[in-house]
C-alpha cells in the first residue's frame, strides 16, 4: 500500500500555498497526475510500497548533481537536471529513461517540489534570483560549498556564524536544508552500489517537515543521514570543519561530530 502524504501530519510544509501547494502536488504525484504541464509522476514509480515519487530538480547537473540525480531516478523519482545549456545533458537523460529530463534552473523551480543544489557557490545568488518566484514552500537541499576564502567573506558580510544559515538567506520563501555538501560524489555512488560501508551523510535544517522529507523521502539509497540539528549546527561539516568530506560510515561520523562540538 502506498504511503499517503496527507495522512502524515508531521510532513506538512507550512509555507506552501495556492495552486502550487506542496502537499497537493505530492498527492497528485502519488496519483500519477501531470502537474502544470510538467512531468508525469507516480505512475512510473512502479507501485513501490513505501515511497511516493517526487519531482526533484537537480540544479547543477555536474559531478555531484548527476551522481545524486541518477540515484533518485533509479529510486523511482522524476528528476529534472539543469544546465545553462541543457542540450549538454541530453545524452545522460536519454540513457536514464523517461523519468529524467533536462532544463534550465527556472524550469526546475517551476516544475519540481524538491530542488537539489550542486552549484559553484558563487552562482547561488544569481540562480536563487532566477528561481525565486517559484520557490514558495518548496524544499531546497543544498550541497554547494564555498571555498574557505569565500566562507570567511560570506560570514563577515552576512554577520552570521554559519554557512548554512547565511546561504539560506538567499531562499527566504523556501525550506532550506543543508546536505550532501560534505561527502564526495564518488563516495555516494560507491555506497549506493554497495561497494563500501554505508556512507554517513551529515544533514542540518530547522526541525520540521522539510527536514523529515529530506531525511526520509529524498534520501539516496545506500547512504545514512546523520542529522546534526538546526542550520547553525552544520559548521563541523562545512569546509574547514572536522567532518568535511571525510567519507566515513554513520557511527564514525557521529563520533567525529561529537568530538567537534
Ligand atoms: N563533486 C563532488 O564530489 C562534490 C561533493 C560535495 C559537494 N560538492 C559541491 O557541489 C557543487 C558542484 O560541484 P561539482 O563537482 O558537481 O561541479 P561541476 O561538475 O563543475 O558542476 C557544476 C554545475 O553547476 C552548473 N553551473 C555553474 N555555474 C552556473 C550558473 N551560473 N548558473 C546555473 N548553473 C551553473 C553547471 O552547469 P552548466 O555549466 O552546464 O550550466 C554544472 O552543472 C560545488 O559547490 C561543490 O563544492 C561537490
């Protein structure tokens, strides 16, 4: 039996509104209805028992974006990969089959309920502005990292003690969750393929429905989410932190995080 998102009160996203209401989209998705002329969802999920297929926009279909996006396609979600030149992604989406499509970032904002960001950090303000009109109530899962130098400048400029909290300001209408920034794309792929110990992946966000959806519904197969807490708790797994890109199992990751705080 399929999970009904409407019966899961803790997964309600409070900011979603109007015709693009997040939960309505999830329900449509479960029913296999085409939303806004977009991607058909649900029917392709192949009758999986426990999960509802989502429409995930992978903004930045480079190394990290394509690694995660491919896993989400395999897991039954519909994935729209983006590039400033979507034709570059044509071969990849063709190989992935009908659940994969390509577009520009604003397409992902318009058509998807979850947006995964894997961009050069300097591209975020521009991409956030382009997507802003369509982001209300949606989940942003962000893996984009500043360099150490950019981090110092950002924190000075924003007057905030954490990269995640400062970056979230670019997405005021969305639910911002930090995740997958602190693991290598190759480590995620190998873990998903069962070639290594199950990878622990740190995750931070304000507690609530968006964090739960990130943790339970968007999660990459073969990885284990390790939630540190609210956005300010991401610092140990931000660039320069003890848990940044160490690519270890969940138990070891928890230990490193505990020692770092
Ligand atoms: N690679 C990893 O293992 C890994 C792991 C954890 C986190 N990350 C983080 O993920 C981010 C991406 O890394 P990557 O290795 O995947 O880089 P990448 O292979 O160079 O991919 C970058 C992607 O960003 C897109 N992009 C660049 N500038 C853009 C702009 N102004 N507007 C819209 N899209 C733009 C590129 O698309 P087009 O150029 O085609 O438009 C491309 O799809 C970085 O912040 C990195 O720190 C990477």
